DNA sequence: AATTTTAGCTTACACGTGTACACTACTGCT
DNA sequence: AGCAGTAGTGTACACGTGTAAGCTAAAATT
């Protein structure tokens, strides 16, 4: 009942998850990790791995879930900053870029598995990104009073641009270059916002005519 | 001097390249291919591989180069179609989507290696995509008379959106859904074009004032 | 015609992999 | 107190891997 056992199990499970995360880097993808390596890094015998996951795939999906969690925390953080005033786009991009800097490997995981060889992984990543997109879509519809379909297209395009910029940022060390990239990304998001706002207005005008 | 030998060598080199390409699929990435598998598929003894490439990496870079070639052929094709009249954006997207359908695995290679674990691969892919972007940038500057910096930002955003759409298209079988995706992509590109044109005009106006 | 080069072969080896199996020690339930 | 369940261990095996070494036959060079 006390659960000292379950507690310990959860603890070494985390050891495995963290071991996997720690091994990820620019040069090391999840798919290139072996069960034995992860177990070793966690300080476990290879066969002990199976007490926690049936598969490396299962561990991987857990990692993707955690990455999604990180993404959602990011959103919350961005919302808080936005509430304090300032350019929504600028704050969003800056917050995102901070994530890249502090959690590069988690982000790399998402990027890689999105185009990876496992359908389950791809689906999981896409699900997390879709969630991200939908949040933005809701915001646009509500705060900017956009047409529903237009809001979705804008949100989708914006997320695509931001993720791509994040991917580029991963390969940049120079601080100045990163700022340059941020500025460019912000401008690109403004392009999209501008175009979307216009289409939304046009559609509204048509509706009024009827 | 006749070169019957060199000719034969080139032939089996192609055998290796094609063998690698043929093994690529949604479920199989280049990095998951082994030297032995490729050699076997090409009908060669494993060790014969070394007569043509020092490494799987060298083969991989060759593949990326070929993929870049395919991309450039695509551009030429699109330009020809555009010359015959019609919406530039629509024709470009449709042409690109045809590439996805006919050369999905080549495109997958680019997508995956762009975020892969080898710096050399990443650099090679980025080089090809940059070439693609620059072509578009030149076109925009010239045909649409855009400010240089604005043209680059538009080209960059457009390529990002199109590649992302291509990536999504790879996971879609349904024809109707694909058309839907194309339409959405076209609209998103129009957002960007709209925003870019506006910024370019504004910048021009400022310059005139001086 | 004799010699050198070389594309391709077979054999061989050391290494890392996933995982089956049997065992131990300790928790948790009855 | 005693029994069942289980997190973790070490050993063992079959398999696929990259690649070194040496050989053969045919093309190219001399």
C-alpha cells in the first residue's frame, strides 16, 4: 500500500527516460540509440529495460509525449508574456527561440521523428504539432476575429514557419545571426498575418452583401 | 583507352546508387540502410562496394546530389509551364505536388537528411534548398520588382511552406485530400505574397521621400 | 607478348545488437 | 509467518554489421 516499490519503479523509469534524452544530440538521433546504450547510461543491465518498456519504440513515444508537454509549457509561458503587453508575434518567436536554446534536443526529436520511419512516431509528433496549431487557431479566431478557415490557414502557415526557423536556429551558434533569423521570422509571420487579415475581411464583405 | 572498363565501372556504380534509392521508402531511411544490404540489392559482394565508395556516407551524399538535380529539373519544368500562362503560384504548387507523387522517396531523403545526424548531409541538403530558394528570389525580384531583402524573405517563407506541404502530402493517399492540401498551400503562398508586396511598396515609398 | 591494374569474388574476424532464460532479493498481500 | 509477485542481475546465443586479406580474370599499359 505504501507504494515504496511503485515509487522506486517510477524512479528508475525516469532514469531510463532521462538517459535517452541525455544521449540525444545533433549527432545522435533517437533511432540510432540502442536499447543497451540507454540501459547502460541509466546504470541498468540491458535486460532490466524490459521491466519498464516492451520496446525502444515505447520509450520513444514516451519521449515524444514529454516533448509535447514541453511545447505546451512553452505556449503557457508565451501567453503569460503576451498578457503583459507587446507584439504578439515578436513575443511568440522570442519565446520559441528560447526553447530551442534551452531544449534543443527535445525539439530535434520532434523534427526528426516527424519525418522518421515509424508511422506511430510520425503520428504522435503530428498530433502534438496539431495541438499547437489549434491553440493558435483559436486565439486568432477569437482575438483577431478571423474567418474560421482563414484562421486555420494562418495558424498552420505560422507554425510551419516558426518550426522551420527553429530548425535553422539549431545549426546557428552566433548570437547575432540568431537575432537576424528571429527578425526575419517575425517579418514572415507578419506577411502571413497581413494576407490572412485581408482575405478574412474580403470574405466578410461578401457575406454582408447577401 | 577505349574505356570499356571505366564504362562498366560507371554502370555498376549506378547499380549501387539505384539499389540504395530503391530501398528508400516511408519505412526505410538512408541511415537505416546497411552497406551489405545495398550491395546485395545491387547484386554485388559486400566488399565490392568499396571499389566505388569509401563509405555509405559518400553514397549518401551522391544521393543528395541527385535529389538536388531532380529539384532543379522540377524548377525548369515549372518555368516552362508558367511561360504558357496561368497563376504562377498555382502552377508551382501543382508541379511540386507531382514531384512528390512520382519521386516521393527522393523527396523523403531530403526531408530526413535535412534534420539528420550528419553535419555533411545537413549541409548538402541545405545547399540544394538554398539554391532552390535563390532561384525563386531572383524571379520575385525581377518579375515582381520587389525590394531585394523582401524578395528573399518571401522566397524563403514560400519554400518553407511548400516543402512542409510536400512533407504532409507524403502521408496522404486520398486524392481529394491532396487537392485540398494544394488549395490550402496556394492560399498560404498568396498570404505571403500579399504581405511581401505591401512591405516592398512601403519601403519604396520611404525611399522616394528622401 | 609481357606486365601491371583493377573490379569483383570468397573467406574470415571482431563487435554490437536484441532478447531468452534462470536466478536473487526484497516488497506486498494473505 | 509465509507465500506470491517483481525489479533487477548475469549468462548465453544467434544474428547482422563493417571491413581486412588474399585471390582471379580480364582490361589497360608497356
